[in-house]
C-alpha cells in the first residue's frame, strides 16, 4: 500500500474512535450509576430480610401465629356492635336459598336479578345495593311454597 492510503486509513480510524468515544462516555456513566444503585438496593433487601427473620423468630417465641391477626380482626368486627338491618351475610343468604330448595336461577327470579348476581352475592365477592337488599329481605320472608310458586310462574 502507498503511504497516502495508510495515512488515510489511520486518520479515518482515529476520527471514528473519537466519535464513538463521545457517544459511549454517557453510557459508561449511566452504567456506573446503575450498578451503584443496584448495590444499594441489594443492601436494603438484605437488611429487610434480616428484619423479617427477626420478627418471625420473635413471633414464634411469643406463640403468635399468622392466623392470629385475622382472628383478631374478625373479633373486632363482631364486637363493633349488633348487625344493622341493612347488613348482608353471604353465607346466610346461600344457606337460606339451599334450605328453601331453590336453584340460583329460581332465587334470582324471586329477587328480580340475574343468576350471576346471586352467585356473586353468595360467594361474598360483591355486596348487593340497598334496592336489592330490600328485595332480598322480602324474598327471605317468603315461605317455601310461596317462593316456589313465584319461581315457577
């Protein structure tokens, strides 16, 4: 190769390295900060895991279980006072329907809603609105024969 071609090649390589260096520098800085942030987060996670372990040991020593807070919350709700007239109990609702010998579709017809609403109310996923609560109270006061007559009409 001629001297001119070699020097041209070297100059192109030098200029391209200079350009790439300018673009890579901010990426290197960002990588460095990310690594330090990751290290700090790992340290935080370690300390939190240690705290959890200590709390579990403390809970085991005192004889408390994970179910105790749930039981305490349930007891607090029971102590809060007598149920109001508008309170809705999903389990009692489902039990009453079964005691009457009705299907969800029949019960839905009596109450005036869809069978999907009955299903969701019985599972406790959704609470009925005030309008439906009135219809539910009325339906629950019906006798078995009257309820069957309405459901089959």
